[in-house]
RNA sequence: GCGCCUGUAGCUCAGUUGGAUAGAGCAACUGCCUUCUAAGCAGUGGGUCAGGGGUUCGAAUCCCUUCAGGCGCGCCA
C-alpha cells in the first residue's frame, strides 16, 4: 500500500530537514510537521527552528535560515519560506500535485490507505447489551463507534474480528424469564405475582404472547421452578433476535457472538480460575474465593466465587478475556459504557496476572447519552420499562443521521441527543451535506456520459489544467486524506474521518456552484471529471468506514 | 470522602497530541434556481477556551488548585 502522497512527503520533508539540522551539529531532534491552518503558510510546516533556538541560544529565524540554506532537494517544492517566529513552510509544486492526483485516480484505495496494522489481528467487542430488553440510544452510540472503529482498523490493514458478548448466564436473563412467566400466567387469567425488580417493559408481554401462540397454555399449571429453563431460554433468545434485528437495521454486523453460558459449559471458567490459582493470584477469605487485584494496581481485591458457591460476573469475565487473548489477538478492544469504567483496572490486572502485557487490552469508554426532546430530558426509567429505544430513534430521525451524530463527537464526551434538533436538522443535516456531494458527482458523470464523454479511466487527464484556486485547494485536501486516515487509525478515532469529510465536501459544494465540470472544452472537462472522481473515491472510502450510505441520488 | 470523564461562539461540537490571528454546523440577518440536483452557494455578526496559579521561546492542549455537571466506588449483573 501507499504512494508518494502527503504522508510520504512529510517523511521525505522530515529527512531533508533533519539532514540540514545535522549539519548544524544536532543529531537527536525530531522535526515535527503539520498541515498549517492557513493557506499562506504553505502545505507543510515545521517549527523545528523554534525548538532549536534554546539549544543554540540564537534567534529561531536565524536558525531557520541556516536550515533552509543547507537544504539541497528542492524539486518537489515550489517554495520554502520562513515565516512568523521561525516556522519553515513548504509549498509543493504543481507538477508534484498533478502526479499525485493522477495516482490517486488510478490506484484508488491502494493509494489513499495506509497499512498501519500489517495484518495484525485485533478484536473489537462492542454493544454486548444484556438480552433482557431492547437496545436504547446509548447502545446505539456504542454500536456506531464500535462498527466505525472496526471498519477503520480493517481499512488500516488490521485483521478485525467484531464480537458481541452475550450475557446469557446468570440472574438477569433468569429474571427476564420469570417476568415473562408472570405475564404469561396473567394473560391466561391465572393469578401470579410479578417478580420484585422484574422487567416491566411492554416487550415482556409481547414475548409472553409469543409463548402462548407457540405453546398455548401448556405451562399454566406449572410453577416457575419447573418452567424456568424454558422461559429463560425462550425469552432471552427472542430478545437477542430483536437486538440482532435492530442492529442489522442500523447497519451493524458482527463476526462472532460469544455466549457467556458456553464459557461455563466448556469449563473455561474453571480453567481460567485454575490458571490464576497456579499463578498464585487467588486466596480464600470468609468462605469466598478472591482475586488479588491489589497486587496489580486495582484498589480492591475482587471476589470470584461467593461464599454461597456461586460465581460472580467477574468470574466469567476472566474466562472471557483469557479466551480472547488465547485466540491470539495482538490487541483486544472492549467498548464499554462509561458507567463501567471502574472495571478497567481489575481486568487489566487479570490480563497481567495471566502473564500478558496489560496494554494488550484497550478499553474504549463511550460516554452517556442524554436524550432530549426540545431541550427537555426525556424521562427514562428502566425499572418501569419506560425508555426510548434505538429502534424508535432510527424510525424518527433515520439511521444515517443518528450515526453521524454519534460519529461527530469524541466518544469520551457526554452527548446530548435532542430528537427535535436531530429531526429539524434532517433537512439540513451535515450528513446529507456530505452525501449530497456524492449524489451531485454521480449526476455530473451521468451528464458527461450523455454528452458522449469517456469516463471509465480518467487517470490520463491533464491535471495541470486544474489551475483555479478552488481546484488547488481540493487537490491538496484530497492528498491530505492519507494523513488524516493514518492519524485516525493510530489514535483509534473514527470521528476524525467524519470531520475530514465535512471539510472536503465543504470545498466541493462551492466549487460545484461556481464552475461547470462538463463544458465544450473537452480537455478541461476531462481534468475536472478526474478531480470529481478523486473526490468520489475519497468520499466513498470515508463514508464506508463510518458505516454511512453513499446514495447516488437524493 | 476517593477515582474516572467533561467544561471552547446563543445551541451542538471539533481543535492534527505544545505552535502562527481559536474553527465548523445549527440558530439570526441579506441576496442567488432557464445551467452537471437549491439537502446547495455568496455575504454579515458572534469568544475572559469555567476561574486562578505554574512549567517555556510559545498553553484550549502539560502540572497544581478552586468551581460546575455526569458516572463509578457490592460476596449485584
């Protein structure tokens, strides 16, 4: 992968500058580069002379001059200038930019993507909502972020497994089964007390009705004791089916669904505990079995088996993460709601105790979502079964809109999701702004073909005809994509792609409005079509990573 | 009480890991459809980067502290 684009240019520029710096007698300094905010400061800039001013006790501008005068390689640059307090600004030559754009059009993904991962296997686990109720908006945020991160890492050369951990063991699913059982009895006219702390959402009744549809009154005379397994299994499987359906409608898919129950049945929980015991991280106290988490940075030791002999949730979590690691992933990423942040240190302690570097586990916290309607918080009570589901939000504002809202924020910032604002905006929503560019380009191509123009391979167009400042800006923005992309991959931050796409389309729309692509001038038309094609390539790459559709007509 | 996250334009949020005069969208106001799509474009206004101190050539960014909001701190899941 990889061509000689901005990213490589940065490397190249760094070598040139560092070579020049070495001539001044400094060998241990890394020259940093950035894309300047303002156009007049060129295409790449380095503040290295500022950093060196302290070492030499000289004015930074003087040092910059010395560096610049000892640079020999000047062909790809149009200008090398010193500005401000001592920045060195590089501006690429037209010829260089043209050749790079031609390669983008010809090589497509190969050119714009960087192979950061080198095939390393990564697992991303996300959503993993308990199958005891429908997905809510917070799950939606986790889903959007998890899917986008997975796509991003995959595009960045990692081999990614997307996993959903199914909590199908333990008290919660059983409580769901009990709730459904109670509803079932009530629907059949049998007096039956609803369980304390039971699930009260309307979906419980829906499941109970489905039991009646399929099995009639078969269980009306039995106790919950006797029917527990059936009701628990039936109920959580129904629920999981609904969850999977919602996720699919949201455009999210998984490679593996790891069952918690299966970890018990295959004795992996026991084996994991044995493993920790052999490594001397366990001890007994007050009739319970404890993990010595404090020896590895956690604030408290943690119970694995309670004094009544029951496993804690933590026990299966240990087995689960042990399994992940032993599947051979170089990196394990867990995406959690921020309310679980207290579990990070104990799980890292587990990884450490099992003999692996704790950094191999990366936990990405996704902050809470506050749902508003017209500025007022929507009352939600899980206990009373009153909450707005992801499904309802999708129906009301659309999945692309919802995803875009999730992906234009850093995961660790609190999110206010106002349904009214999201809906009001949907006419002028930023997501449509980005998608609209794609639709327009599609129209341009349809029009060009109607005029009998050849649009199949445009890489041989004469790019030097793209002289307008708007065109130059777009070309530079396009060639900057690999840098943004690589930065997003390395930092695991899909939202950088979202912002980039808004910036790119923010250059395209004004350009479209001001210039005609298809005109009587065949050569110029061809060059502009090629530019549009380049935009389309990058746009589709970014939209695909974010999990957003790229409609050809809007 | 302890720990984690957050505080940037009226609102919702970015800010390239310490760089140049802090940005975008929405909202407000004024114009632009006989053209490849007006879900668009052109223009105008909008800031004590929560407050204070420190680190240095340089801070929204790093350190300390105060304030405000959110979330955690079970032999619950």
